[in-house]
């Protein structure tokens, strides 16, 4: 049940025909794990907290630096040097005391991924490297959890939803992250954020869209991004959507799967 304070707080959601009281109650019952409290995770966390998601977990072992503040809006100047999960916890508590925040001050790895992900209903991956993206996708498949994953370039971004553990209307598994990106690009071909730069406001757009897709997944309105990759070109202010399908040769849920656990992610 929603308290009188919650009814007022979420009034603009509740009057939405596609959300209403049942949708808001679903948000309150939901638990979401966000991988990374950085450029993508920061705005996603803020909007999920504002929306009333009952439990928000964050996996991040990094500390706040001055160069983060250009885009990681959940942290402030006095937070420099603090663990990001600590500053995120304070900001979320100040924004919405009805949210249960769980900070995991660690990196997602092959040893903890299944236990962390298994405790939540939905996962948002806002990491900045391909190894974590593949690990999160594989772990969500084995834990049977939906995954919303996004990526940032200098002036571009992308977003999709992965439900590879489920089947479509034809009885076939949905596509995996590996269907979209069979292999990671060779080391050094994709420059890191510190080298190439990133537009701070673009991180806000993509992180907010991750939150919107998460809310849509929880409440159940509209058409999601399973099998669709949303791409943004911030230079041209152009949005495009690319459809992609399951690759029968993919090693996770293809016709002859060879990935049976997360052991390949151990280094």
C-alpha cells in the first residue's frame, strides 16, 4: 500500500493512465541493481529513486574525483575522495526516503556476479568497459534477470534491453548481448573516456533513458527495446533504432551453446 505521503509524492505518475496506482505499487515492490554510479548510473539512480523504486542497489568500488563532476550528477564537490556508493546513498536518501538503498563497494566479477544479480529483479549496466558488459550479460542470462545496457561515446550513445533467458512468440530465445556484439573490439581501438572525452549532458540523456526503460519494464507499458538498439547521434540530434535478432551461432543461447558458467570471465 502507498502511504499518504507517497500518494502525493507520486501523484503525477498515478494520474498517468498507463501507470496509475497499480503501476506505482509495482515500482515500490521492485528492486533494481545499477552497475556503476558514474556518468550513466548517476542520472539513472536519481530518476529511479524519484520514481519510487523500492530497492536500489549499486555496484561500484570507485571514489569520486573532480573530473567526474562534469557528468556524474549524483556526486558533488564535497564528495571528492569518498566512495561513490556513499555519496550516492546520501543523495538518494535526501531525494526520496522511501527508497531502500544498498551499496556494494566492489567491482562486479565472476565470483560475485550471480549472487549480486540474483538478489534483484532488474539490472542496469552503466559500466564503461566491454569486459564488464559481457560479464553482466552472461550473468543475467544464468540468473534469469532482464538487463538494460547502455554505452557512451564522445557524442553518441546506445541503449538496448536483453532478456536472453526468455523466449519470443516463436518459442526461440531472445537475442543476447553477444548477438549484437559477438566480440569485443581489440584493445586500444576504443579510447577510454579520459582520453577521448564525453559530453556530460549526453550521459544525462542516456542515463535518464535507462531509467525510463527500467520503469517501463517494471510497470509494463509500451514496447520495450528487446531486439532493438536505440542509437543517439548528439552532433546531428538524431535518434535511430536498429533491429537485431538472435544469432544461432552465439555461444550463450545459440543452437550449440558452449558457455555454461562464468568461468571464462575469471582472469
